[in-house]
C-alpha cells in the first residue's frame, strides 16, 4: 500500500533507515491530506450547488418568458385566423347575395320572356281562328 501511495502522495510515506527497507504510511499525515481534500470537495460541491440553483432560477424565468411569448403568439395567430375567417364569411355571403340577385333577375327576365311568348302564342292562335 505504501508503495502505491508513494506515487500519488509521497509526503505521507516513510521509509525507515533499517535493514528491511519496507516503507510505511504515516496515517496522521494521510488523515490531514484527506481532510483537506474533503474540505475542498465540500467547497466545490457547495459552489456547484449554488451555481445549479442560480441556473435553475434563470432557466425557470426564461421558460416562463418563453411560455408567455408562445401564448401571445398563439393568441395573435388565432385572432388573425378568426379575422380572416370572418372576412372570408363576409365575402362569401356577399357573393351568395349577388348570385341570388342575379338569379332573381334572370328568373324575372325569363318570366317576362315567357309572358311575351304566351301573348304572342295567343295572338297567333287568335289570328288563326279569326283569320
């Protein structure tokens, strides 16, 4: 363990001057290093948490703004389409009214020609009988 730890944290490893040459770990020094690392990680976690909360607040505000904009755009588009539909209805009704008027004029004209034809037919029949 000491050999592996020496590559990463050489300050916590002790090599005695004795014959066996085995390295040992100074656990009190290791605890100090681990405590410092834990404190730094805790500070980083707090910073990241604050940033995340701040970002979340910002994103919520942006989302609400987008919702409002989309709602307004939809409302405007619905209003525009309703206005177009109403204008198209009005134009259609005017065209239908115009066609009714033309039809009535044609029927009146046809009735006038029919009556003239009937009178002419009567005149011819009367002229043939008395002629």
